[in-house]
């Protein structure tokens, strides 16, 4: 089992990574707003400029620390076995930023030893103990993440991770640029630590609708407001995974959409 995300983020688009890469096509710049758990670049070919942005300072600090102090973090993770005690200590050290390598290792342990889909949300961390119906276990997931991380760090060398708020961002508008935005859903069963207001959905759409030359891809949960805000865009409907359906507050027939322009 190969892990293809930096964190098991709520609303992650891991299952659509190859579809999004195909839609993006050839480009010289990849500009990703709302990078969240960083789940798309692993399916992307390397291009000249790769910028991944998010307002959540935890995921950006983790990514930057892995770029700047990879060996220290890997060494710390190697000695962190899957256990309730390790998880509890990792959660308790969330606010201890005295050493960023140690803090990063603890953040990763808290995310990957916890239940899937809680990272980045206001939900209380919960230790992952339940095996899935297909036989997967939290222990296997934790070990797979640690095994996958060196390759992930190598790929991250080509990326710039930036702490940015879309409200204050001027998106690049040039030929050869692909902008990908994965904002919070309009309706969902949880709240992100850095969430959207109703007006934020309007503001983002206003910014993206003004772009003339860059290709723009937006992912959302299907919603009448989204249809209104992105009228005239190509709309691709995709079946949501079970975990995604839960995030949308549905038990079945949930769909996600990709909106494409230019």
C-alpha cells in the first residue's frame, strides 16, 4: 500500500488525482490553492514552477520542515511505533514549536495514527483502532506512510509551499499556467480549522471568473450555489467515495464535481 498524501485531510482528492492531472495537461506552472493534505502532486509530472498554498499554517510548516530538515524528521518517525501512548503524546505536543522537526514528527503521528479525515478540521483527534472491511488496519497505514515518506520528500523538492489566504492573493493569469482550487464544500458535516463563509464562496468565484489566460480547475461538492457561481464552466461529475459522502453529510448517491475553464 503506497500512501499518496502528506496528511489524511478531510475532503482529500486522492482518488481523483490522475483525472485532475489529465485535465491539467501540459503546463509550465502548477498553482494550487487550498493544498490541504497535499494529495495531488504525486500524480503530477514535474513542471518548471510548482506552488502549493494554504491558509492552514500547520500543513505548510510540516511541508517546509520536511524540505529543510528531512533526515531529522525521518529519524524521529522511525522510532515512533503505533500505539495509543505515542498518539496521545503527539496530540499533546501540538503547541510545542520549540523544535520544528520534533513538532512536525508529532503532527504527522497525530494525523496518521488518528482516524482518517480529521486532519485540518475542528474535530477532536481520535486514535485509529478499527480495521476496515477490506482488512486494512491503522498500523498498516502508519507503517506505509513512513515507508512512503522518503519518496514523497524527494518529489517535494520541486515545490514551493506557501502560507497564503486566497482573499489577498492575485492568481497568475498567463498561458501555460494551471490553477487548481479545492475550497471547502458549501455544505458538509464538519468545519475546517480554516473554513469558508458564504461570502467566501462568492469571492473565490469572482476571482476565478476573471481569469482569462490560465487554465482553471475547481473541485467542489455538487451544490446549486456552485452551479450559479460557475455558470458556463465545463462540469464533470464524479462519484464520491464513502468517506467523502460522509463529509458531505450523505450516506449514498453523493457526487463531487470538477469545474474546468480555458
